[in-house]
C-alpha cells in the first residue's frame, strides 16, 4: 500500500481512537443517568492546563496530575451540580449540563485567559518511525495503542469485576439495580471518575499532537464525540465507543475523500448524518438491549 | 373586576407597559446606555422568539441562533449597497448583487427566509421526542454555522460583511420588541398554542384526543423561526456588520440562559429573563471596566460577567427551576391547558 | 397497637399522587410474618402504585410504612433489600444484556457471606433447573416464564424476610403460572412472607391466606379468600358494578 493511503488510515485510526475514548466517557454517564455531560470538554481542558502548569516536571508525573485533576473535577461537578438533580426530567438535566459546561469554561477563561498557549509536550513522540515499511509518527502509534489498551482495560473492568457488573446493571436499568441494593452514589461516582480518566488520556494525546492548550480545546471533541454516541446508540457502551470511533475516522476520511470545495463542510455532513440517524433509527446503530425507553 | 376578555389581555398589557417603560427610561440616558438598552431589546426579541417554541412545546431548542444568522445574512444581502457587495462578495449572483431593498421589506423577507428554514428543517424533526428533538435542533445550529461560514461566495465565509445600513436604534428595537410580544401572546392564546401546551402536559392524552402535536409543534417552530430571524436582522443593522462567529454557541448560551433564568413556561418569563440579564450584564460590565479610586483602577477580572451568568443559570436550575416568573404570567396566573374530549381545549386559569 | 407491632409490614394512610391525581388514597395494610397476602383489583386501581410506594420506588404524599417496626420513610432505596425486603416489580425487569448468572449474582449484592451465597445459588439452580441450563446466556433471550423464574430467584438470593411481587402472572401462559405459583408456595414453606399484587383474583385467592380488594385507589374489601369469594359485594367491589362513588 502506498504511503499516503497508509498515512490516512493511521490518521483515521488514531483520531478514531480519541473520539472513541471521548464518546465512551460521555456514553458511560448517559447510560447510567440519562445525562449528556457537555462538561466533558472542560474535563479535557483542565487536564491540558494541568500539563501546562506542571511543564518542566517529568512527563509521567504531569500525566498523573492531569488525570487526577480531571477526575477530581468530574467528581466535584457530579457532587455539586448533578446529584441534586438526580431523577429530574431529561430536559432539565440537559440544560443543567449545558450550564455547568459554560460555567466551567467561562471560569477557566477567567483564570487563564482566552488565548491559546503553546506547550512542547512529549516532543519525542513527534519523531517518525518506520513501521511495516511505512513512515509514521510515533505519536500516532502511541495514540492507537493507548486507545486500544484503555478500551480493552475498561472492557475487562466492566465484564470481569463485581463493580463493573453493578455499573452495567445500573446502565441498563438504574432503578432496578438500586432495588437490588446496588449503591447509586458509588456507581455514579465511579462513572464520573472513569470519564475523567478518559478525558485526561485524550487531553494528553491532543496536547502532544497539537502543542497547544486553550480553554475550548475540548469543545470540538465533545460535540463530535457526542454525535458518535448518538449514532452508536445512546445507552449502549459498545455503541458509544464504536460510534465515536466511526465518526472520528469519518472526519479524517471525509477530509481525504471529499472534493476540495466540500471539505470545509465536513462537520455539516456529520451532523446531517446524526439527524438522519435520529429520524430513521432513533435507537442508534447498536441499540442497547435494554427494555426501557432510551430517549 | 374587568370582563373576562379584558382580563385575559392583562398580561399582554402589563408586559408591553414594562417594555415601553424600559425603552423610555433608556431614552433619557446617555447614548452609551441607550445603546446597551437597544441591544437588550434585540436580545428580548430573540428570547421571545425562542420562547414561542420552547415554552409552548416543552422542547428545548438549540437551533434558534441559526435562524438569527439566516435573518442577518439575508437582510445584509438585500440591503447592502451594490458597491459594497462587489467588494465583499464579488461572486454573488447578479440578481442579489444588484439588489438594494429598503429596511422593512428586507427585514420581512429575512424573517421569512428564517421561517422557511425552520419549516424545512423542522418538518422531519418535530415528531422526535424530548432529547432527540433538542439534539436535532443542535444539529441545525451546527449545520447552519458550517454552511454559512464556508459558503464564501454568498456570505463571505469567515469574513465579516460590513457597511450594512444601521437603522436599528432604541425606538426601532422597541417597536419590534412590542411586535414580538404581541405575536407571542397571540400565538399562546390561539387554538394552536393552547393545544400545543396541552400536549406538553400530557402527550399521550393529547394524541388520544386527536391533537396533532407534530403539526402544532411545527407551527410554533416556524413562528419562532420568523421572530428569531427578525432578531438577527435587528442585530445586523444595529452593529452594521455580520459575522458568522457571532451566531454560534456563545449567543445560543446567552438566549437559552435568559429564557431559563426568566422562566421557560411563560411569556413573562421570557421578557423578565431578557431584561433582568441585560441589567445584570451591564452591571457586570461596569464592574469589569472598574472604578477609578485615587488614580488606581479597581476592576473585576475580564470574563467575570460570563462566569457569573453561567453560575446564575445553574443556581436557578438547582433552586428555582421554574425561573423568575415561575411559569406564571404577570397579572394572569398560570395558564394550563387541558385536553377535554375531541381535542377541545379547556384553559384552566388558577 | 400490639397487632401492629407484631406485623412484619404495617402500612397506614398511604397516599400516592401523580400531579393532581391521587392513585392511592389513604391505604391501611398489614402483613404478619409467614403469611401470603394478596392485593387484587382491576386495572388502574392503584395496586402497582401502592406496591411501588411501599418499597419507595416512587414517592408517597403521605402515610406511614413500617417494616419490622422500623419506619421506611427516608430510607434509601438501595438499603431496603438489606433490611430484608425483596421486590419483584411488574414486567420482571431482569437485565436483558447481562447473563442469567450475572442477573442472579446481582441478587446477592448486599450479602457478605460469599460461601453461603454460593451454596444458596446452587440450591436455586437446583430449584430452577431451566436457569441452571441457561446460566451463561443473555437473560434477554429467556421466555417470559423463565424470566419470571429468574426474577424470583434473584430476589430470593438476598434471603429476604418479605418478598413483594407485582403481577407475577402477567403475560404468562397458564401452565407457567401454575409453576410460578407452586414456587411461591414452596418459598412460603421456607419462611418467607409474601405480598402479592394480582389482577387475576382467582389465582391469587387460591394461593393466599388473606386478600385485599383494591379499587379506585382504596381498599374496599378484605378478608380470607373463601369469605371474599362468597361475599355478595365482591363482584361489585372488583368490577364496580352497582357501586357509587369512586371510579377506577
């Protein structure tokens, strides 16, 4: 295969992986609470700014700190903003999520300013590597590997552990899980913590890729990953990951396949696709096998 | 007591009076404040436009700013002098490039274009329920933003269009605010409005009684689109420029926040939200500019205003979800509609 | 008063509202340990609302619920199974995407005695051989009757003192209902108290020690099943014929 095609494929895989992780973070919370966490973008941002703040420290330490920051922020938003609203109707949750997202974003801007800042994070990953007879940036290989490992780990956690079992049950039928004794608060807190971890991972990869940190860095990812969650089927974790992956890969493939004058309309096509899915297949491509109404 | 018919108009009269008072007071202030008040009235038109759909159908729409954008751009294209158009938009088709319409026909045409978009986009979407519908309206926003931002030949793409006739001052804005309130009131008292509100309360019952929820949602959406388009027109001819960036997430957040804080379920809420937030924004803006004390400027950090607004919205959702107006109309009590047999609507007033 | 103290479950004056509609209008109920009590009534009488409110799945607008003397108001939903109440809601509500074994395992969520749980689980598999055969299959693939067995087995794994079931026979073939009811008799023999809500009065009566007839949000009759069937007011109470006042 030729270099450009392989390059595009590698791009599609790595970007797809990022969106899969983001979509999973959103889908995990939606599955359990019927809440679309718009603030996920701010989790990505806070992780990025933590990396910036700790620049100069060993990367491993910075990464751990970024993960801690994102997970902490996730838990705080859950405790303060979303727990009081548990059981509220979906419309209220939607608005609340919107408000939380904007509040965090504006507060972040208040503290760090709206301008993007450059950061040279993990510069070694920018090096080119020969793999399978093709030159790829090691960053992309790392991104693909990290996404795959994280997805596998999460999958194992959900399938093989007691806690994962409780989370899957809660995601399918929250009330029934509680009737059986599953502790709502623990399950929800865990979901938020995991989503924080996923956000931080994505953030580190994005910062390494772009070299830039700005308050809105998570916005694009969240919106498009969210599209993926919807397409994959809200409430289905596998669907979220797959939908996110497909949408992420689609952004790259559309870029490569669309005629030049249509390329800028990529996102319009994506959202058109979402609307079609909503109208034609409201349960998404891989609907969760739950008995309850999804939306 | 006033006879029933006049009593029903009491909320309308009250709101018009309040808005008129707001405008008149602003007219007495220096030009700078008057400008802010004009902006507030334009926001009011936008919020009322959003309310017509959200308040009556119960479905949150994130797409109204797209209608504002369409209104702004269409009016810009119709009113810009051909000379200006040839500078900014050299690739325009002949029939638009040469057009130069007066303000009112342009505004109406622009509102109509926005309404048309609402009709076309809304048709397949109105049968979606709750969250799906909201997500779909968000899609309308993004698609419109991307299309307008990249259709360089017609809109100038990411660049601003400048040189629009600036005809929107305090009185024009006030007049249109009054029109918006009138239209909103007329709709919510109309049969379609009442039926829609009845279905908001209990969709299953309404459907069973033969109410065509989808049709009425679409009607509300189109009217909402028209007024939002007008709001966009007003904004364009207030600023004198149009930029696609203006009509995206920040503006969406602002008008949704105004509606939520004021109260989504009543026209009074929409008006209250717009005016209260406008005043609040002004105060916060002053705080950010600061006061000079003994030569030093004491000011709030830039961006505080936005953060406070978001916090307020969150606080309202947590502690007073029905907003300032609490779902009630001024002097009107809350109007609930109940579907009785055969789709007849029985408005209960408490 | 002492009657009430001896009751395992005591409900007094329970009210449930949806908006302005009262689904349950002040209901008194008590169950003593070891009984099988059923609540029968037509569709829409408020039976499910009553059961859901007793368990706390939906909020109540007034009244008192006591289990073994303790008030249940304010107790979190997930704490109830730890107190010894298991609830099998209407429609079974098993987790379709989880396997039979996983569903069952969730029944033991509050138990700490792993060894005993294992033993209990094996016993349940012996009692419900169908479940044993399908233990690794997704529960969504089970038939209605099998799902009902799974829901009951899952509830039993928590070793409840009181088992509440909402319309266990709904949507099941008569032969399967026989099986399920047979199971319930066996469960009572092991010392579990049962509260049953059913539309099918005949079936419920055959199983129960006592029954309440519910209509329009209130109990209109109660007593031993034989007495109730013989009571001339029963038809009117159940079907609303010739009764003035509340409609369903």
